[in-house]
C-alpha cells in the first residue's frame, strides 16, 4: 500500500482526493476515505489536494498513524 489516509480525514471527508484521482481508487467508508492499494498508481495527486493533510506514504507512518494502515486493510478485506 503506497498511501494511507489517516485521522484528520475522520469526520472531515472533504472528498477533494476523490475528485482528482485518475484511477478512482479512493472509496468512502463510514467515517473516512480509503485508498485501494490494488488500484492506486502512486501518482500522489491526492496528497497535494487534501485540505487536512491526512494522506501519507505508508513508509512515513508513525506509531500513532500505523493503525490506519490496518483499518484500510480491513476495509478492503486484505491481510
């Protein structure tokens, strides 16, 4: 998974990221958006437009944001 949407998205769900994604890999969950790692082409367009800076590369996750990777995996039903 290249990009992960983290806590600032919860409740915000501005959807700017959805609008710019060229491959429609961002889906709305109950409380936030999620990026499908199997569809994402790692273009980074979503990072630039996120008004709450919620999107990070998986290599930049901190112990506080790491649970959002697991949450995304659960959303997409992957391991």
